[in-house]
């Protein structure tokens, strides 16, 4: 399978199964499109009829181009077959029972009242609560005991707002550090926060102990304050922005993400990206809202073309800023065209419910943070382990070949079948397909690949 598109002045051809990316001229682009659809002489004739009047375009040149395409096919870089299906599930089978990451819900409560919050303002459809040190300690012990030979372990302090239980967060990190050498483990911590409680103590701790911090900011003040309000209805932008700026400066501008959400209110999210850049933030992420159909915040069908244009313009802005010596990172455009994840990871999916689990304040285990509170997805607890193997098996079977719609999608080896939580909330099945999300993902990938190409090939070049 191949995928062809034109963007940013490039004619781009992706060979889906080999991962090869080709930037070609117009003749090669059109000839590749015809290559497997008709005999050689017919394809060459059609190309000559279309391009033969252009300077320097001869029948001989077209024939030579056809030979080049054939050589690429023979080398496995064009029209390569999909030989990966037998591998689907192999990685998860090999790592069955091995957990490498936990999302610790240290606070099922929040000091903000965001209307679009998937976590019901931190309550996750249940009661407000905070995690005790004893529960958190057992969660870390569970992770160590179930991590097999893995040395690097990931722990995300999550909420609600985790800084509402900051004392326990600090205790848990101290405990983890105390057992690292004995257990031959290396803990890497992430803190996700809305910024309301950031102070010098938090900054010092985060910079000393957290490999990453995720900071929630929706961009423009009027957009941010429309949704991210306190319980009195007051916006949080004015309070958190200075806190974020101070923290990011103390981190040397590295190892953080400004994480925003765009909704029906701001499908023109590039304006929010520009605001964040203007505030000095260069590590950015803007995620489309995921909420029930009919919710006032939900993206509509009419919003999707707007969002797609924004992704294209964002890629252009990234190229321009990089050229001007002011590069910035956009999370969804991080792509390595020379390597990237191994093929096993690409076809097996994210690992939710198998390698990665969420832990509630009471110690219950769920496949990921977006399933917390959905009782039928409860896997077990941190004392007894997984007690619902049927649910875990369903997640283990989630791979790029488990969804019929994915089999014919050119982006399948980039998304690995997509998000099980989004699929479930859209279709009622973790093996379903969240179609609007797929559409936006494909556009993001086209833009990300184009922006990466621009690092080495100027837009007016071909080859």
C-alpha cells in the first residue's frame, strides 16, 4: 500500500509497510499513482499526454522514471506487502504479566471545575478522595513486583489535581528512590498539574525528581478562562501563567509540555499555540477534546475542516520558526522518519491494561486513566493483582489488525490502532474506531511528515 499527498510544496509518497518516504517530482508522483493500475505502456502514454508539452519532458525521461519506480519496488521501498499480521499480539504475548508504568491517581479531587473534564472534575464518577502513602507505597511495590527484568519504570502523578496531595507525592518519590538500588530499578516520574498550587517547593521538587512535567494551559486567556475556572467561576489564566513561566525557566526550558485542549469554541487552535509561544513556551501540545456527542464543547463535523487547516498552518509555522532560529516542539508532530518505534510496538498498540495501568486512591487497577470509574473495566487491585483476566485479555487483543477499518488505513503503523478509550466512548467497544479522531490523526501525520522532510529538503527541491 502507498499513500500519496501534496503539501507544503512537496509531492510525497509513503510506502506504508516499509516505512519509506519519497519526495518526488510531479511526473514520478503521477506515474506512481498509475503504476499498479495499468500496463506500463498505457501508464507512460497517459503521463506523456499530461506532461509531454512541458520543457524537458520526453518519452525517454518518463520511461527512465518508470524503471526507477520498478527498482524501488524490487528493493522493497514501494508497494511493499504487509507481512506483519502474524506478528500482531506477539509483543504483548512475550511481555504478558509485565507492567512498566503506572498512573497514580493521588487525588480524586480538583481545585478547578473545567466543564469539559473527562474525569468529572477529578471525581471520576465517584467520591472525592486522596491517596494515602500506604496505598501509594503498595502501588509502587506492585509495579516493582510485576515489572520483570525491566529496569526503567514510569510513574505519573495524576488527578484531579495531584498537588492537592503533594505531601504524599513527595513521600512516594522518597520511598521509590530508597528501593531503586536494591531492586535494580530506575523510576522516572511525571507530574501533571493545572498550576494553581505551584510554588517554589513544587518547582524545586519537580526539577529534582520529575523527568517531565505536563502543564495544563488552553492558550488564549479568553478560551482558557471560558472552561478552566474555579468553583466560584473565576478563570485561572492570570494565576497559573506566571507559575508556569517560573517553573519552565527553572527547568531550563526543557522536559515539560504545555498541554492544551481545543474544543468547539476554538477549532482555530493555532491562535492558542501562538499565544503560548508568545508567553515563552516552546514545548507544546494541543489535544482535541473528547466528550459525549451533543456536548457543547464537542467538535462538530463543520469544525473538522477548520482543524485540518490549522494543522497545515501549524506545520508551516514550525518550519518558519525553525528557519528563523526559534524552533518549537509540537507533541503530535514528533516523528522519526529514520527509525521510530519497532514494528512490534507499531502493530501492538499502547499497552493500556497490560503494560500500563491506572491506580485509584483506593488501590483499584484500571486499564488507563480514561477508564477509571467504569466499574466493568476494573482489573483488580494492587494487593491481589489482576482479578479480571477477561477484560485484560480484551485489551491485550487490541492491535492494529483487531479493527477491520484499520487494515486499509495508510496511517495504521503510525497510530497502532488508536486509543482504546476513545474507541470505547465513541462506539461502546475498545476495538471500535473513533472516526473523527482517525481523520484528524491522518492529517496530523501528513503534516508531521512534511515538517520533518522540510528539515533536509527545501520545498522547491525534488528527489
